[in-house]
């Protein structure tokens, strides 16, 4: 799918309406037909085909404490403030056990997102959108620590892929965006939203490019059900971009 491809007509909310939704419910699901124009309002998505292709050939995540070999990953860190958004020096990703009981308390050095992708139009459209939205929710924050993850979750016959192997969780940040880039030959992968007490708040499945989840990480927990191949003889995968914003 190219950035210029025709999409069904869906009302596109304003940044203020999205902020209101996050304030009310702690999460918002956006169909791709609504999300794509929001990104294009930041910048033309001229490199979208290359952006999608950047998920092919990613290295395996070798830090999986469950021994799984179903996750591929690249990583980058940015700083966002009133001057704009700049990529920071490459560094490890770290979460405490209270947020990631499976892989926490380990400094995980993932391979960096390619420079052409990390500095490209689509990435900066995504980051600019997040900065505008999350900044409107926390105007007192002068500087944001931004982490960006390319994830591919693969599924095979007899081996489901786990988008959230740590289970229903928080990320230990302020805000989260999950953007679907592509899914191929998979079933399930349903996002579930929960209160801190574990009560269900809703569920939905990212199925089309640009489908997105926005999360206030202080207020809700989230998880994604495992994915399985529809045709076990063919490649099966779910590609997403995850962006987190934390006050620096």
C-alpha cells in the first residue's frame, strides 16, 4: 500500500479530540483511514514503501527469556522539545521487572533503526504527530525521551507469535503509540485494554496499515493476543512501530 493509495472515508479527529479521548478513557483506537491523514498533515509520506520494506530482514531479538525466536526488532532513541525532534546516541533499552517480568532488569542492546528510515519522512511524521498530541496533554513537559521500536512478530505451524510475551502490562512511560505497518497471513493479534485492577476496558484488532492504538500508560494496561498463521505453509507476521514518550 502506498501513502497515496485510496482509503475509505472515515472522519479524521483533531488533535484536541484525540487528547479528549485519552483523557476520558486512557486509550484510543484509530482506524488507518483516520490515522493516515493525521500523519500526512505532519509531512508527506513519500518514503512509505521503503518504510514498510524496512521490516524485512530485521535481526532476531536474542534477549527473549522464554527462549522464543518469534520476534525481530530494531530500536532508536530521540529527544523532542520546543526546537524539534532529534535522534539521540544509540543506547540500550531498559525496563524494570515491575514493567517487564519476562525480560526486565537487563540492558538490551538492539541493532539500530537504519539512518535512512529513522530520519525519513514517515518516521518524522509519526514522531511529529506524537509530539503534538502528547505535548498537548502534558504542556508542562519541556523535553521528552522518545523510544522507537520496529517489531516483527512471526508465527509458524505449531508456534504462535507473541506480540506481548510479558502479558498484559504497562511500559513504564507516559504515552504509547502502536502503529500497524503490515500484517500477513495471520489470525488474531487482538489488542486488549485493562484497568490497573485487571478489569476489561475494550478490545480491537489492528488489521489495516496505519491502524493505531494510543495509550496513556499511567492509566491503563494493554496486551496483544498471540498470532497464528492462517496458511502454515506460508510466511506469517505482524509488523508494528511502537513509539513511547516519557518526560525527560
